[in-house]
C-alpha cells in the first residue's frame, strides 16, 4: 500500500510559524530590561484573572509566553502551564487547521510587515492588530474569538519585542464565517483609526466540513481510493463512504 501523509502535523505548522516570524524577527539575544515588571505585580495577576478576556504577554524573539491570565482555563479549557511549557507550539494546537493556514500565511505576514514599517518611524507601539478566528476548546466545540495585539515593549532598534494579546469570546455576536483582519493606529490624542482592513473567506468553514471530512477530502484529492483511505485512518471502508455521502450533501 502507498504511504499516505494525510494532514500536516502540529509540529510542521509550528516550524512554518517559526519561518514566518523569523523573516521579520531575526534571531538575537534580547537586552534585559529590568523595568519590565508588570507581570510580577500581584495586583496585575489578580485583576486579569477576572477579566472578560484572556490576557497573554508574549516574547516574540524567544517565542515564549511570559504570562497567561488564569481565566484561560474557564474560557478555553487550557491551563496556563500548557502555554508556558509549549510556547508557540501550544498556539498552533488551539487553531483549527482551516484557520491556521490563514493565520500563518496571510495574517501573520501582514502583521509583521506593519511592525517592520512602523518600527522605522518609532510608532510600532501605536498599532493595534485585530482578527477573529475559530478556536478549539479543550473539552468542547469550536468558538469564535477576537484576538487583539499591541506592542508592550520595543527593543533597542525600535522593533516589536514584547506583545500583549487579549483573546475575547465573540461567538454569540459573530454572524458570518469571514475572518476579519484590521490594523489600527493611535493618533496623538490616543484614539485608534483603522489604517488597513481585509476579509478572508474559508471554504471549509462555509461548507461546514468537519476536521475528519477535510482529512478525507484531502486524501481523495491525492487520488487515493476509499479502501486506501480507510486503511490509513484505521476505520472501515463503510465509514469513508458515509463521510463522502455527507460531504456531497453539504
């Protein structure tokens, strides 16, 4: 039987993420900034535990989560320790595959290009990046969340170094399947104005295909028979026929 590689693994996506970030964030040893002590304040930790949004502080040079608010367990079903231990690999895992391709190859390059452009004028910390995606809950269905990112600290070259990210559940307010991406810039009065906006459509979302159906469809596109697909996924051939029938209906 032919060797089948059905879908990309989380590790492969993680490597792709590293390449995307590496194009805009060259590997370097960050200078220690002792003034960055926000996450050490007990008041900050206590306050963010009750926020309506998850708060993350991220070092994009080392690809580490410096801080994740405690309420992430209630909102996403994942623990703080998961993100501290796995870093960006954990980020890759919480996105559905269909969303991850858009986040990695469309949204991230636009975000880092904006960071690079505004670092030259010293205004990178005036930007706010926003986009919405589905996110995998640890023990429940996928839900729509709004991701908002700002630069908390710049490095010695005015480039983005430490990011603060808020993740807010908007599932009950999302009325379409588009992924909206915006870049806003703060003026001298502290008011944000949209300077870039783009909408991404995802056919797999619009057709409502499950992760397994997407996997079967991917293998069908490579020319594998239902029998070969069933053997590679360790299911019956009848199950594959059922998946194909459901996909046709959708």
